[in-house]
């Protein structure tokens, strides 16, 4: 599922209206609608973090859907890449 689809499905499941969601995020409903329809790229990290909290989604999972590293990993990209390469070399063990 794409980022917007995940967000929209969860928001709908939780019965949170689009306008309410946008208000909680402090953004326009029109912009958030475009995000949910995947007409916009996933939003900035701060909005992803807020959306995860509102929708009770795991932050890491939402960043994966956005095809982006979580902020704490972005700060240590060298170690993240090294850990990934080591894991791949050992077959995930």
C-alpha cells in the first residue's frame, strides 16, 4: 500500500474526518486530501510523526510507507547503512 492509502484507511477506520485530521495536523484539508490520494509526496517528517500519533500507528512503519528513514536514523545514516549491509551479508542473521 502507498503512504496515502495507509493514512486514509486508518483515518477512515478510526472515523476521523478529513477536516478534523487536517485541523489536528495544523494544515489545510485540501493538502491532506492530496497526500491521502498520493497526489503529493509524503509530507515532512514532523507531519508524519503527528499523523502516526493521531492514528496510533507505529512511527517506523509509517516512515517505511513514506520510503524514508525515521529522523533518529537520518542522524546516524552511516551506521544504518553499515548495519543493513552486515545484515544482508549474513543472510539476515
